[in-house]
C-alpha cells in the first residue's frame, strides 16, 4: 500500500511463463480490502485463466507472533486441503516478517502441505515480471547442508564423550540420546551408574554443550549430596541471613542461587535424608526457596541434573527415597555402563588418560610396545573386574606415568602395577568366598578361575570343620561315592587340593 513501483509481487506471480496458477487466494486484513480488490482486478485483467479468491484475516497487530501464528493456524485447519487433486504453494514475498516466519513453521510441520515461493523484482535478465524461486524444505536433498547438520551432531557427541573416540555401540547410542535430550529439553536428567562410570564428567559436558548452544548463561554448580549433613549442609545449599540468625558477618547466598541461570548437578542424591529430599523437591518444583533465617523468598531458575549410585526405584520401594522426588527426576534417566562392559573403549580411554598425565606432569609419557600389549591384555581380560571403573583406570595410568623413567612405561612397571591393582581389589572385596581364599592362597588367588572360587571355598570350609581328611572327603563326595569303584574319598580330596597347591596341613593350621 502506498509504494509506487511498477513491480507488484502478487500480480507478477501469476505472469510467470513456467509457473501456471489455477487459483490464487489473497489473505488480507479488512483495513486493506480496497487494495486487495484492486490487486484482484489487475490479475483478472492480465491472467484471466487464474481464479482469484479474497480471504479476510483480521489482525490487531501483524507483528505479534502469537496472534499471527494462531490466525494462520486456524486458517490452515479449516482449509480442507486435497493433495490428491491439487498442489499448493505459499507466497512469502508479501506480508510482515512475522507472517513469513509463521508460514515457514506451518509448512515445515506439514500443517500446510505446501511449498514456499519467493518472487524477486525484475532485472535485465528476468524481464518485466521478475523471477520466482521455490524454497524446498526437504533438507535431505541437499547433501552439503545435511553434512553440516551431521557435523554439528558429531561435534556435540564428541563434546559429551570428552573427545574420546569410543567404539561401544551401547555407549555411543546413549550419548546420541543425551545430546538430543540436552539440546531439546530443560527438564531434569537423572544419571545413574556405579562409582567411577563418569556421571560427574558427563554432567559437566552436558553443561558445556548447553552453554555452547546458548541454552544457559549461568554457572555449573556441582554438589555432592553426601556432604549435605544437618543445618550446616542446608545453609550451604540454601544460604542464610546472619543477622536473622543472630550472628555477625555477611549473608551467604547459597549454592542454589549460585546456579541461577545455569545447571545444578546434585551428585549422589540417593544419600540425602528424606527431610532434605522434601526441601530440595520444593525448590526444584517451585523455583523458589527461603534462605535459613530469612522471611523473603528467593526465585531461581536452573536446569537440574542428578546423579545416583543406587537404584532409586528400589530405594522408593524400601521407603528410603521419596516417590514424588523420584517421579520428578525420572523423566529422563541415563544409565551409564560399567568399564568392563565397554572393554573395546579401554585403549581410547588409556590414550585420554596419558594426555591428562602429560598436562599434570608437564611431560609426555608413553608405553613401550611390549608394555602396552601386556597392559591391554590385562585390562581387556574378562576376568579383570575393574570395580572402580574409569576411576581405577585413571589412577592406574597416573601411577604408571608418575614412575615412568625418561617418559617410557616398561613391562616390569606394568607387571608391578597389575599386582598393585589386584591387591587393592582383593583387600576391598566383600565377597566372603574370595576373602576366605585370600587367607590361604594369598597372591595365588589370581590364578584361580572365578568358576572355581565358590567350590574351593566350600571345600576349605568343610575341611576346616572336619577332624580328618577322610571325614571331609566323605562329606564332600557323599553323592558321587556310589558311582565310584574306589571309595577312597581322602585320596580324591587330596588330589583336588593339589590342583591349587594346598594340603590338608595348610588348611588345618
């Protein structure tokens, strides 16, 4: 309206040589009815084969996104598209930028089954009617664009994996899931896994990804809930007013306020008492809390991440964890696999730990070839338990790098480190069978297959409670004695103990 120029987009779209328009529907506000009728008359005069239909869509503010989108959505819902008989296009050149964005969203989501059209003013090459361009929303047809999207996704996955090129399919699929959740939702995410599986590292990388995507502006606050004990722990979390509590000094903001606008990671949330769980649930659900000793409520906005070593559903059933807090956390649950379930990723993680050691020690350290082979054989062996998961692996590589002369790790160093790991795991073990065997076999327990451990432990217990070797043999071989020609149970038991370099005298000491 009021722009005096020869090129008119709605008219020119009906005058393109290679683009026939059977029907053109012009959407207009009642304030522009006169202009709409003028455009209709001009098109009918220049392109009589085109049917022109005027559609009145009134807007109080054509720059208000909610109003424009709602009006166009209602128009689309009541249109009655017939894709079997007709092909539809939406002309984007006219209208406000808000309207153009709304048309894009409606066509991209298929609420309007159409393709987008853009017309351009005439040039010397185009002629008096200008040109027309179809905007295709099928990005799969554009390999270059698709590759860019794939590259962004790959970069996000690499960030979440800490730059480690992992091969485990389960873990890689898990990271893709986390990337999708983290970039699409601000709802709480629950990270579940045994100690050392990388919950804290993943939480930190989720924050880095969200900050990279400009989804958060605040800080990453990591809180170990096992340290939040009593009033002191709650004051650290919620802050306090010293004056209100009758003490001098300054007020304390509290960690929840520190997390405002960012990400709050409550690690080991399963260690909280039921009362503390209720307090945190209120803050998470309402986004508000009262500092200790204050009558004024504080408003905060953060995304919550939570970590747990134990099965929260089981704790809820046992009455040790609040069901309402679990329901709040359980929208997105990510279960991290154990190191022994990701043995194909061990070598890549070793290389990562070597890089960390280089930064810590200020010098590059590497394995000799035979030392690397020996360590990988041990690390990937199905019998190697890795109870501390990646924490055990990281500590092991750190020790090797610290004692590596001239920056090289040798076979003898690897053998010593393997002995250290086995002793640590043996000392920390809770299994009564392994503890019993450790008393009699010492380091030789490492030579016993896991299959034989419970059987040998039962033999030792029977021998310890029997007066003679024959008595122990009769007890152990009672069921199979009838099938044997020789009834010498003592000899059978003696031969069994010999397999493990044990004797009756060793056990009866």
